[in-house]
C-alpha cells in the first residue's frame, strides 16, 4: 500500500520493538503473528522507515468495526499525493558531451593527413 522497498517497522513503545526489518531473515518469525501478539491495540503508533527511498511514515493504528466484508484494513488520513520514491534531480542542461566544462566537440573540416 505504501510503495516501500525495504521497510523497517517498529512500535513506538519506548522499547524499540521491531516488527519488520529490511535485514533478510531478521524478523521472519513475525510474519505469521498477529499485531495483537505484540500488544498493538487501538491507539498504538508505528514508525515505518525506508532508508533506500528516504521515506518515513508514522502510522496510528485505530480499531474499526465498520470495514466492508473481507477488508482487513483501511488507510485513511493525510497522505502525500504520490507515495513512493522522490523523483531524481534533473540533469544539467549544459552537459552535451559528458563534461560540464563548456568544451564543444570539434567542427573542423580541414584536411587530415
């Protein structure tokens, strides 16, 4: 849902409890556990960081009885217009030959011997 590549997710509980790690295998045992197994309830805050994209989310977990059938969760609130990696900086318009020293390719038409 959040277009994260390699997220680290921890509970903001003052203990630094890590739910998901970007390090392969570090939190694999958590994959089949429920959030309630970690003490996550209505009002719990999670912090999700994706260092590869310089992207951080604060997530407030709110319990709801009003979800549609077969819907496990819903994302609501203030979200950026586009979630995902930031666009890269445009390249300088002055670079035409791989160098930014202003040198131009030779246009000489003289005889070469």
